[in-house]
C-alpha cells in the first residue's frame, strides 16, 4: 500500500518533484520543519493578540519586549540561514546532476550488454530463455543501483521483484547473503552469463561494457 501511494506519474519533472516532497527526502523534511515553525509562529501571534485583551499593561509590556528581542535576533539569523541554505541547495543540485549523469552511464552500459547479448544467433527456446535471463539480471542491476537513492524504492524487498518476474525464488538467498549489496551479486551473474553464452569478439566487448558498468 505504501508503495502504491509513492508511485509517480510518467513526466520526469513531476516524478522528481513528487518524490522530493516525501518526508523521507531532504526537501520534504525541510518543508515539514518549516511548516511546523510557521504553525508555532502563528500560534504565538494569536496568543499575543488575545493577551492584549486579558493582561494588564505590565505583563503585556514584558511579552512585547521579549518579542522585540526575538525579532532583533531573527534579523542576523536570516542572513546566516540564507547563506547556509544557498550552499546546501547548490550542494544538492550538484549531487542530483552527478546521480543523473551516473545513471545515464549505467543505463548506457546496460544497453550495450543487451545489444551485444541480443545480437547473437537464437536457435530455439533455450536461447530465448537465456536472453530473458540476461534481461532480468540487467534490470536487477539497474534497480539495485538506484534503490538506495530513491525513497519510494529504498524499503522495497525482494517479494515484489519475484512477483513481477524479475527475480526467481532460488536467487533470493544469494542476494540476501551478499556482503556489499545485491548489486554485486547481479554483476557476477552477468559475468557468468557472458562467459557461458557469448564467444569471440562479442564476448570481449561484453566484458569491456561490464567493466565500465562496475566503474
């Protein structure tokens, strides 16, 4: 149910914006904190307005003095916070573009492996089944590469991958026992597939694409 709620539309910008607004992301958490501060400020202003009716002048003057002192502190803090937010925003934008470029590189290497593996001769059902195994392992490698970065994929287990046909039951144990993450296991599966199903120049080019995929 949580996964269904986190699903996004087909447009890239709307998908990015919707994921960014989730509370688990940095932008979503910032917006939630800002909304909480705005709510507290609104309650404090409402309290001051009501206090003018129910307090005597001495008590109200004390609260007015406290409010002015808070306002005097807020002025310098706004400059410092604006600078920090600017540096933070620039850092996050740089991080986003680095992830985007690395994702394009991973996508290109997966396409290279798919093209090389699919261009060979296919004589029967076993050859087509082997190509589908290559497709599954490429999709799993791409998925596990993005899983730590996407909030709506981070807590997704192996069961949905089994249900959609990308993962088989006997492969779950190998992925669960991985020391450095399931992506390392799928890379070894790809290497074994290239060794078993390709030969000659196509095998060498496939290993070159696989090495660039790991880099």
